[in-house]
C-alpha cells in the first residue's frame, strides 16, 4: 500500500474507529471483484494492442533485396507481404461479407493475370478493390486497414472530403507499388501524371499488415497518399476557409496506459501496441520519414 493510502487508513480509523475500517475493507473487496482476472478482459477492443516487436526484433533488413518470391514459414513474401493468391482469397471474403459487386468472372480474371513479383524489395504487389465511388473506396479500405492492427486508432477525417482518385469505377486491379520511393520529397516535387497510387496504398495496408507494423520512419518509411487530395473546411473570423491537404499514414509504437490500483500502468504489462493514424499535411511538406509511393515501372 502506498504512503498516502496508509495515512488515509490511519485517519479513517482514528475518526470512525472499527466501523470505518469495515467500510474500507468492503469497498476494497468490491473493487477486487470488478477487476478482471485476466489482462484485457472487459477492455474496449480499441485498447487491445496488436502483437508488437521492437525494430531490433525484426529482420535486419526490412525488405529482402533479393529476387526471392517464395513464401516463408509465416506465409509471407520477403517476410512482409501477403502472397498474391492469398490476397485474392481475402478480397473474395470481403466481397461476400460486404456484398461488393464483384463476381466469379472478376476473380477468375485476376487469378489468371497475376503479375510477376519484381526483384526490388520494397515493391509490393497489391490487389486493389475499387468500389463504385471514391469516398466509399477511401473510407472502406481505411477501415479494413485499421482493423488489421487491432489497436487504438485515430483518424482525422472530420470536415475532410476526397476530391479525386485514379479510378472511380467498380473493379479489381493488380498494382505494383514502390512503397519506399520519393523520401524527403513533397507532393509538389512528384509529377502527378497518373503515376501516383491512391486506393492502392490503403489496400496495401489492409492486405500487408506486417508492412504497416514495421513502419518506423527510418528503415520502413511512413507514407503519403499523394494520389488523393482532401479539403479541410472551417470558419475563421466569420469567413469560410478551404485548405487543400494530402492524407498521410503515421504509425506509432508505444505503450497504452490505464488507471490501476497503483496509479497509471501499461495495458497488458510489458506489451506495446501499434497505433496507426490517418492524418493530413500540406502538399509542399517534405520529411525524410515519409515516402511518396509510386507505381513501379520496370527498367
């Protein structure tokens, strides 16, 4: 028991005697009954951390820079990416669950047209489901991506709308995306001539969750979704103001805290969680921690 608790107990006993001590014990007993016997029981889902590994526990090189397209013991390509056929299975499951308008002919087509995985380690093969509207694609893929981490999420999308996207029709499409391109560049620095993916990055987050968990802004950069433009509308001094931003994804590896009997304690003891954030920044912003992914072009 802490010093403050001991002093409070002495004062309570001196003022109320044995009756006060009985009341205190009764309160403590009820509190113990309400405390979950196992860590995490009764906690909101958003506070339950995803499996976490420190950068030192990850592979020495985040992306294997070899022509290795084989699947490892964890069922991943290069230790990071979900194999193509498994991606098709996952998208098929999403289609059945959310009643998307993709039929067997669509899935036969994508299975028959799987591209060869490039040799470059940071290039991901992604099966992107484009839904009927840009906003629906943007919102749904973000939610699917965030669910993969089972972590506390923060999403700054209030008063933000999507202005444009590469594709606005309902379709399934394979995309090869270089996830480590254009570090320390602004959106203005990168030509937007159809080479900037948008929904493909969100789909990559949903289909390649291990890639998201490894984002640290160093070995594995965070990403800007420069194929999108968002508008933040607000009032200032009675005037309506609209500012154009670019969405970006930021990942934070940290402990989550809660109030405990001995003060503030980390959830699940020594475990940590992955917190992913969908935020927005100016089109002229540039940081070494961020990449602006582009479609991969064969040399």
